[in-house]
């Protein structure tokens, strides 16, 4: 794997790229959608909902948490997960801005 030279990009560009990469798998999209529908849950709840094994779900949760998209709180011997509202506010702001700019430009280059 080559050098990505992330230091040449802004903090926001690196953050958006990290979050977008984490959302780049359909299982992770399904996990986020499930967490939004139930507000909070434990890993076992997701395992019962999705057609994936528990270790696979745990790995996807780890990637989402490392990207800052979800939070996890320890409750007894389980971890209770929920979405990080601030992270999704950043995504909404960024992608909303891009969408607005692309509509305003009405560029006919292609």
C-alpha cells in the first residue's frame, strides 16, 4: 500500500474521508440504519437483525466507532451502541454544502 500523504489535506478533508470510508460497506450502512431505528442497542441485537456472524458485526462496529460515527458505552458485560449525532451533523453539513454548490453551478461540462 502506498503513502497516502494525508498531511497534505485539511483536517476536515481527512475526517470526511475517514467517515465516508467507514460508510463504504453495506453492512455498516445497515448497522447505522438499525441504530437509528432503535436509538441504542447491544451487539447481540444487531446480530439478530443482520445476516452476519457476531465477530463480523463486532468488526464493523469497531470500524464505525474508530471513524467516530458511533459511540459505545459499557453497561454491565455488554456495550451499548448509538450513533454519534455530531458526526452525522458534520456529514450533513459537508454533503449538503457540496450538493448546494453543484446545483448552483449547473455545470454542463459533461
